C-alpha cells in the first residue's frame, strides 16, 4: 500500500493502547493506517519527520463555549479547536433548544474542529445570563430534539447559580435529572457562584450537600476546583463528605478553569485529599483564550504536569477519557481505521509562570506542552498554545523534554 502521509520518528503516546514508544504513523484516506517502529518513506506520497516530538490522539476539550455570535462571550471554534491543537470540542450549555438548529447550521457545520454540545436545560441557554425562560420549558420539544440529534447533543447542562440554589425543593435539578433519565444522557452541573450573587455560605453548603446525592454515574461536576462561593472543596474544612460518596458512585470531575473557576490552593487541597480530576478541559471563551491565565487546553495540561500528574495521565484525561464520556469510541485513540485526528506536541523545558486567574495565585512549572500541528482527518493544520508567560529574565530552552 502507498500511504498518503507518514509521520516519522514521533514519540507516540496513546494511553488507550498503553502505547508510549518511538514509532512511525501512516495515514491513508484520512484514517490511521499503521503504527510501527519503522515505516519506509518509499511507501508514502509524503513524509514528515517530527524528530521525537510527542504524537498523541487528537486532544478533546469537554468544556468550551464556541457558539460564537450566539452567546456574547463565546469564542471562535477554530481558536478553541484545531488552531490550539484540539481536534474535538464540546460546547457546554451556550445554547438551549431554542437556538440549537441555528447553532448546528452556522457553527457545527462550518468548523474544521468537530463540535458536540451539552444542551442547556433553559430554552435560551447562556445566551442570556442569568438564565431565563424556565417557565417556558417544553419537555416534549426538548426530548424530541435530544432523540433526533444524539449524534451531536451529548448531555444536558445546568448551572448552580443563585436562582437554582434559592429553590429549596431543587426543582430545576430534579427536572434536569428526569430529562436526562428519559433521554439516557448525563447531566453536567456547574458549581461556583458569581461573586456578586448574595447567597449565604450556609445556604451554599446545604445546597451542595443535597445536590451531590442526585448525581449518578457519568454525571459531570464541572469547576471541581473552583474558589468561587459554592465550591465542594473548602479552604477551611476541606472536601465535602458527599463528594467522596459521589466519586464512589462514578461521577466525572471536570476541571474547566476558565479565568475564575480555578485555584491552585484549592486544587492542591483536593489532590492531597485524593480528589483527582477525571477530565481536563478549559471553559474557554473570548474573554480568556488570549490569557493571562487560560490560553488553551495544552496550557491547562501543562499546569497539571506542574501540579504532579504524569504525562501519560494528562494525555489520557484529554483523549481517551473525554471520548468515553462523549460516547465516541472512534476518537481519543490511534486505533487502525479511526480518523487520523492527531496532535503533535513539543514538550518544552524551561521556566513557565502559570496563573490560576482571578484567584490570584501563580506557580512555576518546568514543562510546557506546546502544540506544533494538528491533524484533522490527516490534514495538517499549524497549531500553538498562545502561552506567553515565561519567567522574566530567565531564558526558556526550546529543547524537547524526555
């Protein structure tokens, strides 16, 4: 066989196959054709020597806002996606059913990046914030849409903001769980209030202790390491016992730091207490993708390397794990016959100043996962992380990491 493209001498990391080795990867007709220690360039129409750079399955961002021109702060899908080394994104509640068809037509169909979504329970989603139109929720219309569009819609999203928390009967949460049960889809629930919302700490604590038992296997708790009011890991009392119970049941812990939903201090408390994120994501918007804290999914991955997670685990939490959550088995791995969605990283060594955003903490890491190219169905697209926070006065060495 003559391959369309062979990527030579890459450090191939595919946690789904327990693969971490220097290999060549052949691509034919947009799909993975072969992975082997050596594939002759004579078998390829084109070859690219990536000279030891990391070659992984195309990374997946489970929590983005890419409904550009629908949600005021949504970012362009390609900036969240292929331009950042990310081959697949999931929009987390930017839109509800009222705007879904327009979102599909104008955003999903026109992007090189593959796009899924968690549909907001509110008919208007986060196009208007705080959410409105709860009283106009049409159950049958929503359920019909979830059934018809299950190739794109992967779950339901709600936000535990003041309006939801203020209801002592957890009405919106119960409605969301009923919809998810009927549609056989997971629920994603956002925790962490806006700072201007006036809700007492006792009320927030009571809500979280009553909310967490409703979460079932596969449901997603997003902004796990938030320092905003309403978090589940607290600086004074530590981890809520109900969170441990929910983890035992199999809920998903999503990072989604954005610029105000993440704290190094909270994360260290959580990690020390055994609270390990299931999946790494961004919550990327047009207010944070240029920094100074978030930038892109590869920067979030680099922060967790600095926090002590190992490289293969960080890769797994952005490939195989989100693919499983999205029920997309052909993504997140380099199995033969799957689409040739690939991320090429250079693992840079140096001094990198990472910020957790509004929480106001900084930490120094010595590695940066810098995407050099994205392959989407075998098509090469240049990529970069946009990160620029090198330590002033300290030279960053652009050598490949081990």
